[in-house]
C-alpha cells in the first residue's frame, strides 16, 4: 500500500510539473500596432452576423516562447499579380499604417495573397491588416495553410467567414468583422505548412481588395 501511494504521489508530481512547464513556456503574443484612423461606432450596414467592436483591451493571446513573425520580408504572390495600387512586397514589409503608399489594392471579386515562409512551419497565429482608415468590412475573409503552393492538397483552413460560399471554398462559421488598427488575429492552432494564403472578396465601401500587412507567427516544424 505504501509503495502504491508513493507511486501515485510521484505521478501527480510529474503531471503538475509538466503542466507548470507548459504554462511557463507560454507568453503573450506581441506586435506593434499602427495608430487608429477612425473613432466612434461607424458600423457598416447590411452585414449579416456582424461581430460587434470589442470594448476594452484585447485579451492576451498566448503562444510558445520563441515564437516569431516568420513572414517578415518573405515573398508574396497573388491571384492579381499586377495590383491596381502598390506592390506585393508591401504586405510583409512591417509597415501597418493605413496611409497612402502603405497598402496594396487588388482587383474586384475573390482575390488572394500568398506568403511563402521558405520552410515548413508550425503556425500559431496569422495577423492580418486590411485597409483600416475607415470602418469597413471585407467579405469572405479566408485564411488557409498548406505545403502545396497551388493549394490543391493538404489544406488547413484556420479562418473562414464566407457565410454563403460565395467564394466557392466552403461555408465558414467565423463572423465578419469591422477593420480597425488592431487587425485580425487568427488562431492557427499549430497548423503546419510552408504557405499561407489569404482571401477576400471586396468590402462594404467598394469592390476592391486591400492588404496592408500580414504577420505569421510560428516556429520551424520538427
């Protein structure tokens, strides 16, 4: 009986130790936010199931220690290789301001941008800034991860707010949201892949698609 009790105590100690190590290995994800460009409650109309603007500070999003932005300065490709405004390298240049010259404008209808991380990566978060100088909602925002540069196989969708499948990639359960200087932080849940592809399908202000910055936080996959 004494030996069994000792073993049980040891097992509990190991479990608690493992839990403590896991907790200690997690840190809040940090990034530098651009200045806010609009104030008030300018809510776009006629957007079903719209997510309300959050009140108060953003809750911490915890990631493993050592997580970094692996998208910085990485190569970007797109379904619209000749943007109407800007160049694709703007999307990973680190500048998140919504000023003139800081964003890329792609053509109408469903368009995507894709970041090549250079190697297979375990991804914990994707942080994206569309145009945020005014309160607007981008339609059919979809974020996918894959090892296939053509996104034909092995696709993991980590965000999808296309409620009616108008972009043809499946019906999503995430809610549309109002663009702000905080961008949209997407929980990637440790999905593994080399390429990150982000879709949109126009917005409530016009038919065009805009990107200011995309950050991809993770570590090289083992």
